[in-house]
């Protein structure tokens, strides 16, 4: 299992290579991948803070899914809308 930082470190160069091939902004690709890597709301194993409260709060995986799915969709939509506006694609 990789941390969000390690995931971003591995995937940002790949996203930049794809963006170069597609002739779009590498900054927008890097920001999008980094935001996706840190948006770990679906399961408690996505972030160490969630693991700490899992047992103490008597939460279940299902609880994280119920609250995390809308957050993940919202972050994805907002990132997809904002990234190209902040960093033009061409």
C-alpha cells in the first residue's frame, strides 16, 4: 500500500508524459493527479487519520463509503472544472 505522497510521486511523471503527448498543460495534469491522490475519502485505509478514528469511533467501512462517495465525486467534479481554468490546457 502506498501513501498519497508516494502515489502522487509515481503518477505525476506519467501524467506529465501523457499531457506532453496530448499537447495539453502538464501543470493541469499534475494538479489533477495530485488532487486525486490526496482525496482519500472512500475507505479508512486511504489516510492514517481515518485509521485512527476507525476503532475509536466504532465506524465501519460502509460508514466511510456513505460519506466518502459524495465527497470524492464533488472533489473530482470541482477539480475537473477548476484545473483547466487555472492552468489553460494549451
